[in-house]
């Protein structure tokens, strides 16, 4: 899972809180968690609220613009739409986790399971779609002359089998283990694993998240974009190529800067839980703070996606201006355009420029 499951005690289940509400009962030497809990009660709701607002605005605008250009939507646009829908649904779960982190879970057992599942499917799909976008751009740049057929196959058929289906299947643990539990002072929406195998389940799901949610898409992104950089660097380097190279480097740096610290944190914490790394209260407290901060950084990537994969494109900026202008116009102008059959967006060649697409 993408959320961090803290180690807590049977007699103090209400003393340790995670960013997404997952806990587990494991008997270890008690550590002072009060300071970290207070930090999370303030930090997580604030950051989640900020990500929610930015994510709704940015991804919502992309969905609106894409909806206004159905007839002229390119293959790149279809990926943008998939990505923005995934990010949009993901940020819609953050207010629930913000309330849970600040106070308690007030939303009942059904919503506990439902929010967990929505959160999981869209977090995984968002990262996997980024890998598909890198594959699409690799084909468009490196194999520009004969890439239309495989690109069309990827965006119209393979993406459902390679992104949405596995992301949906990965919600099965939420359906099985996500439950509400009453404690002395609050209600929690948590994963409750079988006690005798709790460490195994927790470690398995954490490594699953790191592998499926970071390692696989990260390798695809890195390999595809590095090949693109080599291809664009060959021959003369004009202004358009320099801009494309800069964009490619930014995409790589942003992805790994946002996700690598968080995945490294949960990996180290899991190794400590399995006693591969010796347990200590100082290390545990440092990891809790580290994971809380880097988790927020990882989630912030969904706010960057509209900027990196849409607003940097020349065509999207033109389409956004057209859509917003149309939205401000009167209903008579909209009707007149519909009657005249006038398309509200301009078209562009997908293979003409890596940057503009």
C-alpha cells in the first residue's frame, strides 16, 4: 500500500496516527510517540488540504479542457485525461484522511472500505499511467515514422489491461482488511491483519507498493526518457530540441524527487520491522517524521502532473484559453458555434515536437 502503517500497542491504539489511517498491533518496546502524533495532527491535515485544493483546480481544469475538445483529442491528450481523472479521484480521498488524522474517523465502515479502495486504485493508476506516457513519448520520438499503430494500441486498449485492471486488483487487500475499530478516544479506519501473520502481511504490502508503485514505473520512465534524451541530443540542437531536452529532464527529476524519499523511508521502516535493521526508538521516531513529510511530497506529485504533462504543452495552453474564453461567453455564442459546426480547438501534429505534445 502507499500509506504508512505505524507500529502501535494493544493498550494505546489511539496514540499513534498515520497519514492515511493504517495501524497494526505489534508488541515492541514502547517509544514516546506523543510529540510525533501532535506533529501529524497539525501537519497532515494542513498539507492534505493544500494538495486537495491544488489538485482539484489543476486536474479539474485538464478534465474540462479535454472534455471541450473531444473531436480533436490526440493520443497524448487521452493519456492526459486518464492521468487527470486518476489524480482527481485520488485527491478526493484526502479530506477523509485529513479529518481522520486531525481527530477521528466519522464516516462509518462502508466509507472506510470505499475510501481505501478509491485511494489505492487511483494512486497506483496515476503512477502507472506516467510509465505509459513515457512509453508513448519514446515511440513518438525514437520511432516517429512507424509508431502510430502501437501508440494507438497502447492508449486505446493496453492501458486498461496495464493500468486500470492491476490497480483495481490491488484493492483486494482493502476490501478484505480495511475496517473501523473503536479505541478509548477515537474511531480508526485501519487495516486489521491476522495477528499471527501481521508482520508478514504488512511487509508484503509495503514491498508491493514500492515495487509496483515505484520501481517498475520508475525504471520504465528512466529508461524511456534517457533514450529520448540521447535521441534528441544527436545532430544539431535547435531551440525546440533544447526545450524538449529540458522538459524531459524536469519530468525525470520531479518523479524521482517526489517518490524516492518516501519509498526509501517505508523500505527502511519495513526492514526495521523485520529485524533486518536493529530497532531503536530514535530511528523509529525519525522514520515516522520522515515518512509523514515525504508522503506529503509524494502526494504533491499529483498537483505537478497537470503542469508537467499538460500546461507545458503548446496545444493544451491554446485549448485552455479557448475553453475558458468560451466559458465566459454568452449562451448565444455557444449555440452559434454549435450550429456552425465550428471546432473550438486547433489541431497539431503529435510527432512534430516532443515539447508541444
